C-alpha cells in the first residue's frame, strides 16, 4: 500500500513526524505533489507554515506493517 509520511521542520532544522496518510486514489495520474500537500492544508490550515512541511512517499507491507521508502524523488522542496 502506498502512503505518505508528513514531517515538520522546526526552526532548529529538526524534523517531527506529523502523520501518515494512506493513498486511496485508484488512478495514479490524479496523484501529484500539490494534491498530497492539499491534504495537509485541509488538516492543519493555511497558517501552519507550509514551507516547513514535507512528505516522503512510502510503501507499507499490508501483511507485516513494515514501512519502506518507495519513491525518494517524490518529496516537496522547501521554498524560500
């Protein structure tokens, strides 16, 4: 199963896990960096400092629950 781990980078450049979102869309063409980040905006609001949040696409083995990074290229870039 594909999922996204969301992290927040604080002022001291430490990262904190916000949460994990399982991908439920059947059509992979609908998945984009923007559409994934829109979920964070809906949950946390626009004032959260979205430039300090990034995600990593992971794969979760449904039998074991083991999480592995599946696509390290699919990360957000921190904006200045």
